[in-house]
């Protein structure tokens, strides 16, 4: 509820603080006393239009501040949807207007765009009279009034939940299809590349081993001949190293007979002779083991050339080739999994659509039934409020669409978050006049009485805690004025009502 309004340098008001209590608050005064200025100040913090003329002549700027205390969880949740989080239910809305007509808005000290301020204002206050901030004149909110009257708020929210679930499922399916199409666009090329790499099947680090083996095969004859020559030098020929070492051993043995201290040297020589003999044997065996494999060498050259071609094509190194192979394999696997995911996503889309359509049709049927009941109730109440000739009509317009997602009686209709109808209130205030949209009613008093009747119909289920009626007594007196007073008194049990 609105608890206080602070006004500084607004129009003719230098400074004022107005305190409001729960229930009915009445602001009275003669013409020109400033009642309309108070309404204009309130309208400014609800997102209404402002201009430089609202700044008091002696001032360079003006400010209006509204203090609200909220405990209704519905209001708090709707504010949270706009990013306004409350502490202890306290909310302060401030509007500053400069002499050039530019304005700024703040909610709990945080700057807010004016468009957002208007949304916040519609949650906090219903202002009815000559000002633009009237929820009754906004056809977008007429569905809320009808749903509140019929107790359909939960069902409307359920429609919204199913709509968002359906919309999300469609978006998910579209993303999967786009991914599938992107993969398919290069499917043939990627399949060729993966097959090309898989056909050669390169292995990490194989290049070094391949080059080593190829070098041996290409130089097999040289290696064989050279090894045998070394064997000959070490062991076979006359005067070979092994034979020379034998002569050394015999000479050293004679010397050791003279001086046994040469024993270690003799032992070292024996070890050396053994190693030369073993080395010679190894070289001989190596030479005998070398085989000439021209075909194997050709195979290795062909594979080397294949690896070089892959490296040139896919990144310059064998590691880059292997990484590309992993990418292509992952892509192939993703394409396989996409088929299953697409089928599941399409099934989920159909399921969410069926749930949305069923919920939407149920809401539509309930609205159709409730609209006639609400119209009769409003006509009866308007008669009590001095509008005996008034006729009220609730239009529930649907849009046929060949691509519509909701089907009824063999026809398809457009539908969305709030259902499948565009709901609009029409009224004929006098006999013989055709019903017209509420926005075309000229009298602020008539608009206020229509809202008074509507608020009575939805009493206890309204999401706005503060109601403001401007000029609701215009053109009425006596019995009708008393009836209006009783209605206001009754409304004050559930709202803070300012008149």
C-alpha cells in the first residue's frame, strides 16, 4: 500500500508530505485547491508523462517520492520478475524532473528507465480519472481483470508455463536442426577426409621409426659389407687386432714373471681381448642378419610419402593430422547422436504443444463462460452507480491462422503466453449508443465508476493494493453518491483506497 507521498517544487507545491493510512483515504477541497496536482504528482512516479511546466517557477527541478509497504506475495513476485527485489517489503519510488523537462526515475535508490517505471507503477497503484495511468484503459490488462473475476489466475499462469516450455522445446529443436544442417553441409568432405586419414592409420611417433628402418633397408649392402670388413680387421685377417693383442699378452706375461705387480694390467688385457673377440662376433652376426628387402623399402617409401601428404594437407605435423582425425571422428559421432536427439526433441516439442493447447483451450472455455457472468454483474453494479442505461460487452477475439498451434473445431488459431484470445472491454454508457472501447469514454467520472464496479467484482483477488479514484463523484449526488460511497467503503476492506 501507498503510505506516504513526498512532493518538492512540483507545480504550485513548494513542499508537502501526505501520509496515508490503511482503508479509505479521502482528499477534499474546493476547485483550485490542488487536488489535481496531487494526482499529477502521483501519476509521475507511476511512469506518467512529465514536462518542464511541472517544475515550480522558483525552482530548477522538482521531485516526487512515494513510499510503499508491500506484503502481498503476488505483487512482490511480479516486482521480482522486473528485477526489483525488496527488503522487509519496503519500496521507495522517486521521480526527478529538471527545468528542461528531462526526468530521472529511481526505485530503492537504483536508476530505472521510464518504461520500466510504468510497469512497476501498474503493479503498485491503479489510478482512475483523467490521467493516462489507468489500467482499465489498457486492453492488455483486460484479460487479467476477467481472469481475476473468474478465479483463473493460476490457470493463466499455467498456460504461460506451458507456452514457455513449448517455445523452449521449439528453440531447442531449431538449434539441433541448424547443427544438423551445418554438419550436413560439409558431410561429404569430412567423410572423405576421415576415410583418407583412417586408410593410412598414422600412429603417434611412427615417423622416426619409419625413417630409421628405411635408412637401414636403403643401405643394407653398405652395412653388411662394412660390418664384415670390421670383423675382418678385428679378428679374421692376418695381423688382425685380436692377433696383435695375443702378441701383447705373451709379452706382458713374460714381464709379469719378472714383476708380479703387472698382474692387474694382465687382467685388464685379458678383458680387452675378450671384448674384441665378442665385438667381432657381434659384427659378424649383424652382417649375416642383414637381409635385402626391396619390396619392404618400397612400402616404407610409399607410407612416408603418404604421411608427408597428410601433414601437408592437415597442419604440417603428424600430431596435427592425428588431432584432425579426432575432430572428424567426434563430428561423425555427433552426427550419429544428433539423429536420436532430433527424434527425442521433436517428440518433446509435440508433447509440450499438446499440453499447451489443452491448457489453452480449457482457459478459453472458462473465459467464455465467465465473460457473460462478469458483463451482467458490471451492468447491475453500474446501474446502482447512476449508469442505468449502460451496457457492458467483453470481446474475446481469436485470430485464425493456418499456421496456428491451437486447433478447435477443425480450425487453427494463433495463441501465446496469455492464451488464444485478445480480450477487450467495451461499453455503451447511454441507450442507443454502440459499445465502444473504454479508452474512448470521455468522462473521468464514468471511467472511475466502471473501475469501481470492476474492482467490486474482483474483490479479494486483485493484485493491486492501492486504488486511486479521481472525480468519481463528478455529476452525481443523492442516492447514487451514497451508493458510490458504500462501494468505496467496501473496497477499502481489501485495498488502500484514495478518493
